[in-house]
C-alpha cells in the first residue's frame, strides 16, 4: 500500500499543490485585504510544507547540511 501511495502523490506534486495554495492565499490578500475564502485555501500550504520539511529531516544523511540549506533558502 505504501508503494502505491508514493506513486500517486509524490513530494513534487505535494509541493506544487502547496505553491498553488500559497499563491491563491496571496492573491486573496492582495485583492480583499482581509480574510476571505482565498485565504482559507491558502492556509493549507503550511502543513504541506511542514510535512515536506519533516520528511527531509527523516531522510537526510547529513543533518547539519540539511539545516544549513533550510536556513539558506529561508
């Protein structure tokens, strides 16, 4: 079952969904300036990115280098 789920939802697809969700959030904020349905959709981006960071932490071989890359792109 795990192998099947990996082929259905790869980390790349999850990142793309999170990026689109974040973009919708920013568009909603730029247009309406307050909370709107666009912003509610955009709030899904953080858990997806947090999940990706935790997966990277689990699968990394060099923890210092991984944190350096996170800090560098932050």
